[in-house]
C-alpha cells in the first residue's frame, strides 16, 4: 500500500567546527574546508502526498518566504523525476534563519529524502546529492546523513567520526546574508589547506578539530558587518571560555563539555532581547540517514 503521509521528520541544524577559506575558483566561488557537526536543534516537517500534483507549504511557526528552499527542492525533484504527484509540506520552524546553521538547507534535504520515499521514486543517495548541490552548498551535507569534513564549495564530503559533546549556541537578533560576508573587505582568504590522508573517520588528528583547532575565516567580516556577533562571542567566552561563529553567522557557539552534563548552563533569561540560545547535543548521524541507499 502506497504511503500517504510522513510525520515528525527531523531537519537538524549543523555547526562548522572551523571554517577555512582556502582559495577561490575562476567563477568566483570560494573554496572551503570545514568539519560539519550535526546537532539536535532541529525543525520538524510533516509531509502529505497529493494526487493533483500541487506543491503547497504550511507554516506551523514563523512565516517563511513564499518560495522557500523546501518548495524549490520539491519542485526540482518533481520536474527531474517526471512525477505527477504533489505534496503538502508543513514546517515547524525552530532553527533560526540567517544564523549559519543550515536550517533552510536541512529543511530542503529532509524534503527531498521524504518525497523520494512518499512518491515511491527510490532514487539512490548519489542522485539526491547531485540534486541537492543545485539547490545550495549545504544541502548535500544533510542528504549525506553523517558528520563530514566538507571541501570545495560544499560538494566534497568525507564522512567523519566527530567527538560527542555539548554545545552552547547563541543567535543574536540580527541575521546576516551570506553574500554580504563573502564580498566584505575583511574576509580572510588563502588559509593553508588541511591535508587529509586516508579515511578522516579514522584520522588520529581528527580530535583536534573538535577541541579548538582552526578558526572561522568569515568571523572578522561578520563582526564588521554585525557587531552583535562579537557581543555574542564575548557572552559565550565569559561562561564557557571559548567561542566561535558558525558558517557565515550570525550564530556563535561554545564547546560545553563531553560528559553526561554540560560544564555550564546557557541561561536564556540572561540573553539580550531578541536573542535565542540553547544547549545542544551533537548527533552522530542524521535521523533520516538510512532513508536513501548507497
């Protein structure tokens, strides 16, 4: 019997444990190296199949743009597969946008994984990855299903077994457009590449990626564009002794311990008005990691 609906689908956020800009392509795209860590701050999607071919989104939380990445992902899969079915996509949005946490990309990846099953397409992961790369640089990572060392413009994924740990994540009220950061004069370019030998999942040096190695080359530019990023970094430094911006900002995180309990709390009541924050656990894999073969 064909599936009619899929409910309570997780779309987890990610953190960039470091983010180095190691070059630039002739077409202007920047080349990056970054360990991507899945965390348990997530959106939730509910998707119902439609037989009339229409694609509709329903916002269960904050209103999203009229033609968001989920709808674009669904439309692209529909067009490429020739599928005549449609879907109602309901989103409970919890991951803040403009944060550098990949929330929109994760929603799109979950949409592709779910519709691949709901429409009975049975596409292998490699085919979904190629589709995801056409939607955005972070989408392939979430389709890949596992923490990874990400290179190129986001399309080169090496699975990585990252240290399980707590993170305190704070998102200031301001949001930052990625394009503004990559065109900012304070952007650092030309960081020396990390040389990875063999499988990164077995690399004995991998632990340093989780314990303060590297930096975020976009952070100076983000702080120049948005002083709240520097303010959030200081707020976390005072409580956890470390901080780093994720992605192109404006969210900032701190490592908060590797035990059963975090080393300190992240008191939301102490945050400035309009800021959001929480303690997050790392994830070893995407909750839908097994939904695509290959």
